[in-house]
């Protein structure tokens, strides 16, 4: 029983469960709300937020997991979103390397920059694997809209990501 | 760790691009786990989505609804006439042993989801393998081609829209038809004395395809000719020394833009009212060019490449219909309506022109679609 709860409380399980919930929001609510015709990227938001909350390496792993889950519901080649989101998580985590304790505005800037980079990187990565035609002027609108949205929700997302990724110091009472 | 992730990504991309069964198996399993969570979230977030739509789209929807009502009234009559024509065409094709869409079963499905990506253009249908849907099948709606099935599970399937950059299909494009000429009254009454032969020829100097009628002595005859609107030459030749009186009333010509110009009007019977029967000439049918239509992404019209401009076949112009080419290697059966040519972009050299296509189906407001249970040979798994 103790082992079971340990598994449930592990960062990997939490990240997966968080990803499942966020993905369901991505494919339902955020698929309907399309400001300027742009699908807001919540999965990318949580990838970047993971980096901000737990550092570059953890951000890369979390981003990879979120991206992989996203790839499962897309028709794009599997692994493409994973590598792009992983990079975004790693990049956003860089804020912890530059600043000892990042302030809220630093987190916002890091998430916005990482988001915009990932949105621009995705068509380029697609081009590498032979999926042509995604690079266009519209990509700028998509990058700006996604970056703005993710910047607004960066701080609460980082808190949720921290819950998922940072192992609690004390185990829950029922797990003892 | 970063290197491991990168290598894993490369491995997954490679496996997926090579249509690995492992990747599709993982996707199916994940879909089974994820679907209940998605449904639950959909129920919870539905009020928010509805409120969003209500606030932003209400006025637009009202206007669109009124416009659609008007359009519906106008279209009803046309649709009935078109249905009759389609039926006739299908009967003719069946009589000649040619493939028709009528012989292909179909499944109606509803769109239940859309791709959450900003790049891919896919929809999810509420029907899957249990309804006979397979990867590669063509999806249409009442207006025309919508796309093709790219993934199918037991109860769901994914449609890639024709505007997706990864979509390509062989199509036929009709060449620009010359302006049509219809002859409404071309009755000639000639009274000739004995041993008189009169030849009435009406033809442009460049195309000597006018109708020639020789009248017998003492007879009264009527002649009807199709005359191109621009150059009309009427000659009257008398081969004997006797007097000849020939009256050739000038035919009334009507120019119809975009209508096929080939028709031969038979001469009405003597004493008849001048009613005409038109027979299309097979030699004058508007030739069609074959090309490959490719999607270009959201907000951009698909284009047709590899269309060779040829003087022999005629010019390409806007407004001509685009239909699927068919064939053993094609993704869709032949003569499925795709849309019309919206713009012709001429390119230098031997590249041939590019055609932008205005799709007949409105991909922005799809609800129910029809999946043709026709799996192309290229999409059947080995």
C-alpha cells in the first residue's frame, strides 16, 4: 500500500495526470476559444511553466512528456511536439540559471519568450521531417497570441507545475 | 538526459514516418485512456464554450442565418435540375460501363472534434472502423470534396481537410470555354427557278465548319447554320445563268459566358415552326487538363500544380470547375466535385501555370459529412 501511494505521489505520475487533464482542456475548451483564430497552447504553457518551476532539466522532461501526449491526439509525426515542447521547457527553465530566485515578472517573460520560440520552431521542425507548408506570415500572429496568453497564466501554471514536479519534503500522513 | 530525450524524439518521428504499427498502437491505447477524461472535461467546460460563442458569434450567426435562408430558396430549384442532370449522367456512365459515384456506398458521420493544433487541419468524426471507415477513404459533403480519412479507430476517425499542407490529390481542370453561340432563327426560304443550284455557306474564314445545303430545283428548303458571333460571311453562288433569288435572314446570336460553344443546329423541317435540336459534337468538347491539387494551410486556398498550358488544349481561366481525376492510384473516385478555379498564376518557362482553387465545400462550417466507402489502392495496408 505504501509503495502504491509512493507511486501515486511520484513526480512522473503527477506530471502524467496533470498532462491528461490539461490535454483534455486543450482539446475541448481551448479548441473552441480561438481569439484571432488562434488555438491557445495550454500544453505548451505547462511545459514552459514546468521549466520555470523546477529548472531546465525537469522542464525539458516535463515538456517532453506533455508534447508526447499532445502528439498522441494530433496527426503530426509523433515526437515532433515532444522535442519542441521539451526545448521550450528547457529554455524557460533557464530563468533559474540567470536569477537566484526569479521574480514573477521574470517568470512571465521567460514563459512568453519560450512559448513564442516554440511556436516558431514547430513549423521549422516540421519542415525538417518533410511536412511542408506550415511556415507563413500567420505564424507571427499565432506566436504573439500564444505568448500573450501564456504570459498571463504563467504564474498560476508555474504553481501547478511545481505541485506536480517538486517532490514534497514530507510524505502525506496517509502514506506513512 | 537531454540527449536521451532528443534521441527518443528522433526515434519516434522515424517510426511514425515509416508507419510503424507500434506508434499507431500506442496512439490507439492512449486514445482509449484519454477519451473518457476528454468527455468529462467537455461536459464541464461546455457552458463556458457556449457562453463564449454566444457573446462573440450571436450577431454574426443571425446575419448568416438570414443570408442562408435566402440562398436556400434560390438553390432549391437549381438543386432539383442538377439532381436530374446528375441522374442522367450516371445512367449514361453506367450504360457505357464507366465508374460512377452512384455505385459507391457511403456513411454519414458527424464532426465531433477539431484539431487542437494551429498547424494541422483535421476533424474528428463520430464513426470509425465499425461503420466500415478505413484510412484513405474520401470525405465529402453536399457541396464537394472535404478531405480524406487519415486515422480510424473502432468508433472514431480523423479527417484531414483538403486545405491541409499534407493533402494532395489528382484533379481534372476544364479549359476555358469560348463564348457560346446559339442560333435562334436561321431559316432560309429560297425560291429558285428550274436548273438552279444555290449554295449557302456561313462560316468564318478561319474555321470552315459552316453548314452547306444544296437545294434541289423547284424545291423550297430551309437552312439553319451556327454562326460564330464575330465573323459571319454569307456567300451566294449561282452556277447557272438563270436568275437566282436567295434570302438569308441574319441569324440571331446570343453569347453565353462560360457555356460550351459546340453545337450543331439541325435544319427544321419544311413548313415547321423552326424548332431546333442541338447535338453536342464530341470533337468540340472542352478538353480537361490533369494536375495535382495541394493544400496550403489555414486561410489559404489550395493550388494545382503541374498543369501544362497548351495551345492545343486551350487556355485556363477562372471559374472553370475542378473535379477529381480518379484512376487506380488516385485517392478519390473520378468526377467528384472539388471546386472552381479562383485564380490562374502564369509562370515563366516550362513550369506551367499555378491554379488557385476555391473549394466548393465550406470547410469552415462543417457539421455532417459523407464518407465514401472507397479505399484507394495506395491506402490499402500491405
